[in-house]
C-alpha cells in the first residue's frame, strides 16, 4: 500500500485564493447615532427609583438579522441590496434610546444587567417595523413601548412611529433615514417618560 502524499505547497497556494467562506461584506455598516448625548465628565448618583432600565425590544424575525427589510404590499418582504446593520437593529435602537433618555431627562439609563443596582422604571417593548416601505418610499419605525414606572406598578403602553422619506432604494439613501427615524422615536419616548 502506498503512503498518502500531500500536495506540494506551491500547488496548494493558488487554491487558497479560490476559497470563499460567505458573502462579500458590504463596504460599510449601518449604525444608529443619537442626535443628543449626555455631556462627558458629568457624575450622576443612581438613587433608587431614579435610574431607567432600558431593555432590548422584542422584534419579528425579519428584524432579528443584520439586513435591512424592504416591505412591498401587505405580504412581500425583501432585503435592501448592499445594506447591513452593524448589529441587530433592536440592540442598536436600545442603545440609542438609552442615550437619548439620559440626555433629555437627566436620568441615568441602565441595561438589563444593571437593574439590580437601582431598581426603578423599566422600559421595554417591541419594534414592529424598522425598514423601507417600497410603496411609499419612506423608512418606517414603529415601536410599541411598555413602561413600568415603579417596581410593582401598572404597565403603561404606547405606540410611537416615525416615517422619513427617501430619494432612492439604496443603502446610501436609506441609512440616514433609518437614523433620523430612530432619533425621532427616541425623543418621543424620552419625553413620554419625563424627568
């Protein structure tokens, strides 16, 4: 029986350039940046009942990926070519929402892991829509918020929505509209929460 021979290295090297493990990444990723931020260097004391815990919102399956959905009609869904989120949109929106609340209300904003430090209001909810509506050529963000202001208090709900027109169904046109819609909704939610 003959021993198994390995290909010489000079033959195997050209093959390395032919192997691909997944789709080509886009030239840039979409992220959300808050229009208002809390000032740097400001110390806040987290008193019980004062800090707001902002939870990652629930989202449907089409928003649980890093692609940007495009809706057409009542039942058709596709994804925008060459557009990809830096993370799933629910997590990005949660971070933007927390920073907007901190900047607009002066209240500390915690994530779910920090709730035990200073139990207080909890903000959660569900993102129902966050993408391009191809029929109206608008980016639409619809967020059904839930707010429990005290630990054992009643849960309030409220729907927030923003739509921003786009000039073309391209990543370059849709990306800033997604950010603008997210900031509009975050401001609405922060103002609903109050100081």
